[in-house]
C-alpha cells in the first residue's frame, strides 16, 4: 500500500457518500445529505439565538462549542496520541469548510 492509498488518520468532512442509499441503509455513517441537514439544525438554532445575540458573538460561541466538542472526540472517542496532529487536521478541515462557504454565492 502506498502513502497515497493509505486511509487518512482522521476523517475529512467531505469524504462521505452523498445519500443514505450510497452509505448503506444499515450504516451508522453519516451520508452527505444527512450531514447537511444536521448542520442546518445547528444553523437554525444560531439564527434563532441571533435575534438576541450579535452575530459576531454568536459565531465565536459556535466556534468555541465546536472546539470543545472536537477536543472531547479527540481525547475520548478517537483517543489520539498526538494531539497536535489532530489539532492541525481539524484546523485544516475548518479552513476548507470556510473557504467553501466563502466562495458560495448563496451564503
């Protein structure tokens, strides 16, 4: 197996089947459609809270919560040995997501 063929140490946000059928009906893997629907639930909550909280504060609250939850997953679910590699991976994931959304004319 070459380095190119190796499975990444941590999953990438966009490496997922698009639909539940493609993922397999009995799979517990979150497909692309479900991924976006779940993210939309968090965005809806943020929009609701945004009626009383400044958007600039709210985005920092969401980033804080995401970082806190990522730390939990890294430490307690994935049990990473090299925290800096996990932090680097998660930082790159965020940058990729942010670039994707900044380029989206519908945002």
